[in-house]
C-alpha cells in the first residue's frame, strides 16, 4: 500500500466499512477487532461509552466507519494500525466468526479487498520502480557532471603547467618538463601513453631517444616534443620522419612550442605519400585545455587532414 498520510482511498475505505462488521458477530467484536489491530482505546472510548449507555444508539457499520475514518485522519501517526487492519482482513480464512447468512458475502468482500490491495500494491511497486529509475538517471547525470568537472579541473592544471614552462630558462629542464606535461595530458584524456625511452645499439650507446609513444584506437603515434627558441626547421622534422619511416605501421606526431618553418611543413607534406606525419603546436593545446576540449577528437581531426587533405599542420576548430 502507498506510504501516504491518507492511507485508505475511498473505494477501499468503503469496502472495509462493509466487510469488518460482517466478520464480527457483535458490536463489541468490532471494537475488539480494532483493538487487536493496535487501535488505542482513546480512539474508541466514546463508542464504548455509547454502547454501555445504549446498545441501540450505534450499529456495527457506524463503529467501523468511525474508527477507520479516524485512522485515516491521524495521518502517519496511525500508519501501522491502518496496515494491520488491512493485513488482518486480507489474511482472513476462518469465516466461522461471521453469522452464517453473512459468510458468503464476507468471503466475496474479502476477495474484493485482496484484489484492490493487490492492484494498489502493483501500482505502488510500479511507482517505486519509476522513482528508482529516476534516481538512477539523476545519479548517472550527477556522476557525469562530476566527471566533467573533474576533467575540466585536470585540464586547467595541465594548462597552467604548460603555460608556466615559458618562464623556465634551462632548455634541458624545460624540455624534460614539456615531455612530462604532454604525457600527463594524454593520460588524462584516456590515450595509452608510454613515457620517453631510449634505444641502444649493441655497444650500449644510445641510438635513438624517443620523447614518448601514445596509442589512439589501437594506432601508435611516435611523439617528438620540441621547445626551441626558433621555429622547428627541416633538419628537426627530418630526424623524426626517419624514426617513423623505420617503423612499420607507426604514425608520427611532433609538437612544437615555437611553430615550424615553411620548409619543415613542406617536407612533412611530401612525406605523406610514404608515411603519416602530424604537426601540432602548443598554442593548439593551450586553447584545447582552456576549453576542456576532447584531445582524441582533436588528434583525429588532424589525422584526417594529414591523410586526406595532405595538410600536416591543420589546426582544427575546437570551439
């Protein structure tokens, strides 16, 4: 049954008023029924006094209606008693307490009350399920909003770290910090990241030093980060092109804090016939972070421009 303060709707109240007197042979039996349901004597005291003074002044149906109405009017304070009345009536099996002529009618009314209660219970369960689903959807929305806010805060932290590199005067320290910022950015946005690593020759000497490796949709990208005083020239991009060319199925991604010379961009454009090379700038990342944009979507847009439009330095609109 619903947990509202007015527990008995009109149709159920009418059924109870008609049924309880049939289950009880005497007027005092009706009062005893309610007492057994937990109804306090204070709620029936006036009815008991009327019976004591004049048994004909009140009948069983008036007693039932009066007590049930008072239970309804008590609101939540009489919720337990209202439920107990329903339980006792719906679980009634022995109709021998009723007058023989009333037993068949009493059985029919009890069956009808069971049906009404079942329908209302089913409706209540449906309402509860709908409420649960609403709460689940609200919870999911709140979790999504929390995740978005958390991602936005992480992006802002990375943006500040990236912007602060401009004040660093030691090129080596700045380059190392630049790699760390990029790796953290890629990791936040769900790209598989492998930090900087070196490849040594048989004599133990360093043959290659790789700034990092990321993976998007199963595709590995060899990353080269450059923070130079001047724009990245053709010699710098050529070294990275060679690294990518010597690795089958690997794409190249270079990120520069100082831009690129036209010859460097043109060299990458010519190389697109043999390999995939993407050029990016830190200003793009700063803008992306400021707007908490999607890094994966940004990289996919640059990849599409490089492979389809032969434009290695495409700057996607991330507004």
